[in-house]
C-alpha cells in the first residue's frame, strides 16, 4: 500500500524522500565512487564500461552519459551525490545548477542573488 505524499506535488521540485533514495541508490553510490582518484580516472577513460559495473537502470546511465542532471534527479539522484560527477567534469555547483534551469551561469547567479526563483517559475529548455 503506497503512502499518500501530500508534499509530492511541489511545482518545479523533485522531492528526495525514502522512495527516491531507494530508486537512486546505485546511481548515488556510483557518484560517491568518484571521490577516489583511481575511480575518476577509470570513469573518464571509458564512461560506459565504468557505468556498466554498477546495477543502475539504463535511464540512470543515459542521464550520466548525457550529463542530464534533471534526468538523474528524476531517476533518484541526489544533488549532493551528483556534485561528485560535475566536480569530476571540472564544473562548479553553479555551472551544474544553471544547466538544470536552462539559464546561463550569469542569469542563474543573478536569480539567486535576487533571492531565488518565484513559486511559479518553470525551467526552460535551451537548444
């Protein structure tokens, strides 16, 4: 019997709860593996082969390969674990977060300095 989640429909927000933690467990563990230099080197040398060592879904693996952070979050990824992936790519948190919103780094920075997004904000797709 599924629990009723009154918090599940927050516009523009994916709630990371126990169900999401279970769904994203292997994706998040993969990200944590990138804390070790030898794992980062192996991942960078052959991303697909390294990902195939992890029992992640194909959806999760494609999210990693395309660096679609929104897709990874929808598949159970937690932003704090995903930070290991964008750090491996040499990206800052600001760069990764701006890519998730469809904004440039400058637009994202200005929004955050102005107090964040409004409750009715919707992400845009660029490209």
